C-alpha cells in the first residue's frame, strides 16, 4: 500500500533530484538547463521546486530560482525567448514565475509573466479560437500545447485578476477535447489540422492517425493543473471535471493488465514494436493521483492509479552503482512532413533512459501518488 512506502517515495524523489544537482558546475549551474528557455527544462525546474516545497529541501527551490534568474532580466525580458515565434512550448517554463513572484515580491517575475501572457492573448488561432501550436504550424492544435499554455494562462488570470483569461484556458481545453476525442474509445488523437492540409491529417476530419501516450499525458496533466485556478463558481468547471473523469476512464481501459503501465501507442498494445512507455505512464499516474486527492475522480480509480504507480517502480525504475534510472522514455515525437503520425513512426522514435522528459513527470507522479491514502 502507498501509505507504507511514503519514506521510500520521498527518498526516490530526493535521489533523482540530487543526481540532477550533481551534474552542475562549481557555480551550481546545470549546463543543459542554462542553454535556453524551453519547455522540458521548465518542467524539470518545476518538479524540483515542488519537491523542495513538499519535502522541505530549500536547496531544490533555490536551484529553480537560480536557473530562472539566469533567463529573466531586470526589466522582465527573457533571454533566448522571442514572443513573435508564437510557440506554445515557450510558455511552459513561465509557470515557475508565479512561485517566484509570490516568494520574493520582485516585479521582474511579474513583467516576464505579462510578456508571456501577451503572446497568448495575440496567439494565432483557428476559426473557433483554438491556439495554433506554433506560428510555423498554421491551423494546427496539438494536445501537447494545452499543457504548455493553459495552466500558465489560468494561473496568470487568477494572480492578476483576469477572469477572462481563466475562461480562455478552459475554452482551449474543452475545444481540443471536442475536436480530438474518438467516440469509440474515448481516447484523444495527438493533433488536429483545421485546414486539413498536412500530410499527417485525415483529409475529411483533419485528425492525426493515432493515440500517442505522451500527448494524452500532456492533456491529462493540463486539465488537472488548470483546475487549481478555476473558481468553484465557474460555469464550465463541472464540465471540465466531467471530461477529465471520462478521459481517465478511457485510459484505464487501455492500461496493461500485467504491468499496470501504458503503451506508446495506447490502443495497440499487442501490435509488433509497441512498448510500455515511461513518460506517458508517469503523466497518467500524476493526473490520476492528483484527481483523486482533490476529489475530481471517484474512489474506483484508486486501484488503477496504484497499479500504474507500482508498475513504474517495478518495471521502469532500476538502480545500479551510478544511482536510480528511469527507462523506456520516448525521446520525442511530433507531427510534420517527416513525422507523419503513423504507427511505424511512433514506434521508430528513439527510446532512452534518464531524460528529463520522463524524470520530471516521474518526480511529480511520486509526490502526488504518495499523498493518496
């Protein structure tokens, strides 16, 4: 039972965090995090700071602040960031700005948040108001982008008294769910092209061809994180919770019975080449555990969450003389001319270990799962 392994869970999170800190130079700077403002470093910083707060390790929070301060200038400008790219991925690291602003009261963090919000307010959109994933991906909505942008926008709206932006964050989540949900399985397709022009898009629906694990993981985390900032009186809060529970129910149906994990291509576990993928599995456990803790999910989801959590620890986490490792992480996947969204494409992407794309969701999943009794 999870109650009995709380100390072990905390130790795992600390070991992953300490391994990251051990890779820093003598200034306490991690070379990879320092390279550029980007969504994966941003998620890793958030996971580390959350671990520091929950486990009372100030060093982890200081790590986040030190690396954010390397990008955020005194006037709020952000090193390596360009608003005019209109790239939703570039919003994700900005989620750390709110905690820094609350903790310090310093205006530079607010100014940086204002700049990122300005991008979203003027983000290119579909005819229904859906954010394009990037300016270079016209009329395309991807599940990934909902995690990058919507929780930031909702927290910005709450922090700076812009309820219209909370409405916008919810609208984006509801719109893409309506556009990408498969009525037969309840799963969500990776992307949708309103123009139906892309090679990967179905000529009649504009949808991509498959249900990619991490894409649905991004969306699941986006919904449960946005709900942190949606008032209980919001007219669409109940709808958002309802589609979250419906989606988690669909994910439980494709959960591997033996391992408790989820496949790279969610609904084709028996197909040759498919594999149990770490990042999506960690994201689902995080979303389920948080949903259970906050009452968005009924108690019947507790057992699937536990099986997923224990499956990650038993089948994907290993230990050797160098420390703990997370295996089975899809290095990356997308939709473009050379990434056609086929089954063969998704299983052809490199499978790696220990990348922050998987380790950050794992840390978040452990912190949430250990809180569910």
